[in-house]
């Protein structure tokens, strides 16, 4: 399904409200290159390995924890279910 959204000052808003069957869904957006102001920096290889280890279903949620705590919690959730 293709939907329209508007980006304004760091927020993306969907113009037509929809209700999704689940929360925590990864969405992919296509943005024309001419609209991007800065180049995307390469991700640190260690971070890339961590993201690969956690899998596509992992979603970062801001919590005030340190990066190490977040990693340990994510690994525990993934492997200790």
C-alpha cells in the first residue's frame, strides 16, 4: 500500500489516517536524492554487526538507559524468551 506523508521540522505525519494491525512496524520510505540535504554517514562496522545480530524485528525505543544497558536488554529479550 502506498500512502502520502508530510515531513515538517523532523516529524513525519501521514496525511490520511490509517489503522495498522500491529504496533512497532518497520516502514521504508523513498526520498528523492535531490531533497536530501546531507550525505548519510557510514555506520560504524561494530554497530552494523550489532544491528545484524539483533535482527530486523528489533526496534530502538528511547528509555534513558546507556547504550550498553540497551544492548544487554535487547540480547536478553531476544535470546532468553
